[in-house]
C-alpha cells in the first residue's frame, strides 16, 4: 500500500508528535483526522494491551459541544435513549438516528452540566446534522467543535498509571462516569471508559497546548509498568463486540439491527426525531441483526468491503469486520445476519477474498 499524503484537510492531533516518535506504522482516517492503527504489529499491540497499559491518541473522537438553555432538549432530539435520569458526571452510549430511524452515529454523550454537553462522536459528520437541527428548530443553543481531544489509557495496569499522574482519586471513578482533575493548572474531565474491554480511562484534553506535556507525563510515570503507545486494536475490539460505525453499521441500519436496542427507550424518548419511525420498525422486531461469527480456517485478511454470507445457497447477510485471534485461535468476526440464520450454532458460508469458507454463528462475543 502507498502512503497518505499530508495536508491541512487531514488533521494532525495534539499528540501526533508523540505518536510519530513512538514509531507508528499505520494510520486510518477518521473524522478527517489521523488515527493510528498499528505500532509494533496488530498482534503484538493486542498482546501488550491485554497484559500491560497503553496510551492511545483517540483525538479523532471529536466533541460536538452543545451549550445553552436548549442543550438538553436538543440532545434528546438526537437519540432514542431516554436521557431524563442522566446526571452531570455521567456518560451514556447513545445511538443517534435520523428521521427514518437510521443510525447516524454511535457516540458517547457526556453531560457536563444541565446546559453543557459533549457528544464524543464516531466517524460521521454529526456536527452538520446537529447544527441543522439546532438552527431549523430555532433552539437557544450553541453548537460547535471545541479544541478537546480524548487521550485514552487502556489495559489492566491503567488504573495504577493514572493514579500516579492524577492521584488516587481516579480509582473512585465508576464505569461511564467522569470527574474533574487538574493537570498543569488546567481542569480536565476524566472518564472510566474507552474503546476496549481491558478497562481504562479517557482524558478529555482541553487545549492542544497541554497535549504533549500530558503525553510525556504518562510515559515518564509508567516506565516500570511497561507503558507503550497504542491504539484501538482490531482484534481486541472484535473479540469484545465493540461496533465500528461505517464498518459494522451505517445509516441503512436501525439501532435494533445493531444490537443496540438496549440503549433505546423509544416509548419514552419524547422529542427524538426518529421516534415515530423507530416505533413503526421495532413493533415487529428487526429481520436482521449483528452477530459474532467465527470464520473457520487459517487467518483471513482484514475485511475492507462487506463479504457476502450464504446459508442454504441463499444470501443471508454480510461480514463487516474480521481478525485472526491469537487467544481464541479462530477468525473472530462481526456480521449482519438475517433472522432465518442468526441462531447460535448456525453454520454459514462466507465469501472471503480467498474463496468460500465455512463459519459459525457464536452465542456471544469472545470476551
Ligand atoms: N470513547 C469516546 N468516544 C468515542 C468512542 C469511545 N467515539 C467514537 C466511538 N468510540 C463510539 N463508539 C463506541 C462504541 C462502544 C463504546 C463506546 C463508544 C462502549 N461500549 C461498551 C460496550 O458495548 O461494552 C459500554 C456501553 C455501555 O454499557 O454503556 O464503550 O470509545 N469518548
């Protein structure tokens, strides 16, 4: 593969200097920004993530900030998850849907106060949709992208590393909650969250200037913990069933098809723009749903286009993410499967680049 040409459109992050010094080997583009994908190798990064602690430049998780008296009302217009009981200090994983109930994004909503929210977005231009809604409905709210860049600290030793830099109070942060901490005199929100199942934190770095100082402080404090630069790991996130917007689902899918029905309260999410559509399509339940699928045989390459799934000679779905798992000794994958073939144990055929392979619907993700 060729390299990516640098340009202003392809944004660097506050941590890009550190990422380069750490020897990044590959990037992807996410929200028009660089996202590292490989440091040593995907397999070596995976092993290190599961055994030690990594610092991830996930600045690509851009924030859409809502500020003003109508911020809460606007937030509820965007999602079918009922936000009425959400308190400042909480984070919610929220499907965002359009007027047809199609998924526009699957961000983490961060409630800073009653009238200030961050929407920590996956890879789609959500800012434009949110600005359109705010202006079209003449809401009293400011919508913009602040200079806030998440830095994730992930892995089994992440709590010890974070305590060294921010104090023992980080140990008290509960899952999907955040609290405020100081670094070099600046206030930072730190949440117990992150795009891995290994445990960890996300630091919402407010201001590009403190990006590299914080990066260096984490590495200096974690030398004896074997801290390394890392990134969301393809193998680990498929094993854990963490979905990737644009890969595993698009605006053609409802949250229910994506297995995100547990994050929808469509009856009570009054004001949600996709509510009527979702009430209609969810009455009978989805006819296809995301499933963990083991693809048999030796390691298949990464899935860069949907791979058709067949059952009984008919097309019954598609595989959208794959990786060879060293721990489970199989190709772990995520696919969308029609209801006639989605039961655990169902044997399928997947059209992989190197030919047809047999595959089995799993009864859960691998974690
Ligand atoms: N953190 C933050 N922003 C993000 C991501 C993140 N934006 C982009 C992307 N990741 C959004 N997608 C996800 C997908 C899964 C999760 C978070 C964001 C996730 N899911 C957990 C799970 O499924 O087990 C927990 C969900 C819950 O119980 O609430 O963490 O990672 N800031």
